[in-house]
C-alpha cells in the first residue's frame, strides 16, 4: 500500500491541480482544441521528460510550444532542423577572442540555442543522425559536453520536437535510442469542424491574445520535486511493468506482440508510465494514481518504442494498433 502523503504535499497537490486548470485556460486563449497534446506537454515538463509531436503541417505544433513557454514563464528556443545543420549550431562553439587592450587571446564559449528551458526541435527528422545525436546527452543528462567541458543546463530542460509523418524524402528516421528518450509521442490529428471554425474566426479577425504566466520558476520546480514523492500503489506500478513487458516478444508477451513486434518497449517505458500517471492523477485532484491513469497514457508512452516486424508492415498494422491490442489482452488488477 502507498504511504499517505504529507500535509505539505497535499497542499502542493492542490497547487498542481490548479496549475493544470490555469495552464489549460491560458493556453486555450491561443490554441483551439488539442487538449490531449496540451496535457501531455505539461505532464512532460512536470515529470522531467520530453515530447515528440507528430502531425501534418498547420496543426499549431510550433505555436503550442511557444504559447506553453509563455504560460509557464520559461525561456524557449527554436532550432529549425535542416540537412546542413551541424551539432555546433545546437550546442554552441568556442571562438578565439582577442583583448584589444592587452593583445591577449583566449577561447570563449558561445552557447547555442540548447541553453534554454523549452527547446523546440522543429522537424527533427530532417537532419542527419550526427546532428540528431547532439541532443542525446542533453536529453538524458541535462548537460552538454563541448570542447572537453561539461556545462549543465538550467532546469527545467525539455525538448519538444515536431515531426511530419507525410514527407519521407530528405528525412532521416530517428534512432531507436533517441526515440526511447522521448517520454511521449503525441499524435496530433486534424481539428473537429467546430474547432476548425473557431480557429478560422480567431485567426482571421485580429491578433492572437497575449499569454500571461500562470506560475513562477521556483513554484514550478517545487511541483516537479513533488511528482517524485507522490505515492504509487504496488498494483499500479506492477500493471505498468506488465504492459511494457507484454510488448516484448517472448515469454509473457501478448498475442499481438508475438505476431507483430520485433523489439518491444524497454524498462524506460515502465518508468515513464508510473511517473506520468502520478501527474495525470494530480491533474484530476487525486492523491495517488490509478490503473485508469496508466491505461490512458499507454498509447503515448509505448507506441514510439515498438519496432514492428515485416508481417505487421505488410498487413498495414501500426504501433498504436498493437498497443490497443495489448491494452485489451493485459488484464487490469
């Protein structure tokens, strides 16, 4: 059984619930619909993860990231990934500088756009693997190594990457190791007819409204620390583990994994399910997560971590279809 939360933590949980409500309202002044993407973005910020937004152009992926940074009062940077982008364009570089008064020369580090809080990696699959890999250390270690020196990144540091699923020419698939470091893969779909009508009316009449911060940095960092202290029952944690293990071909795998999956989700998926479920529970005002929270997050957590076999590709089955079958086959406690 989970431990009871401390009184101070209960108060912080109330603050986290209020943050979710206020963040949704403030971002909603600019972004129409996309509630799932908004919630997962905030979950990643609070849980210390990263998001990959997958959708066709024009779905406000870039605008969502910029608006979220304003609502959270965080610094943001943007890198447009192109085939000629180099790692130094993201990380920064050292330059030789001369003091005109003394004539003495020294090396000075010029930080790149990665030194921010929310980094928008726009069309991340349009740059070669060498440049994509420049993000790996930052995503995992919250630090950057350049010219023999390791420079920490100021928390929170979150990579919010976008990817266009239509165009394949001139793109470079993300390595599995990098995909595994994204907490969520968020599938953004076309808006409903009513939402699209609201978008047209809002964006063709006047300028978009300004967005005000709903929290300061110190309070946000306190809520991030709180997430790690939220108690989780053994049954919920075990269910998260069973879902991840059921995607791996071999003993204990579900039928869908045995038929369609070449490589399943690793332990990082189990960790993500359990951690993100705590945030989702707090959004609803609950002190502990439930199995329902884990199930709701499973598609965004597991889908980009599966490598399908030839039979699945020939049958037109995608990873989200496999995750849906896993959820049907694995019994909830």
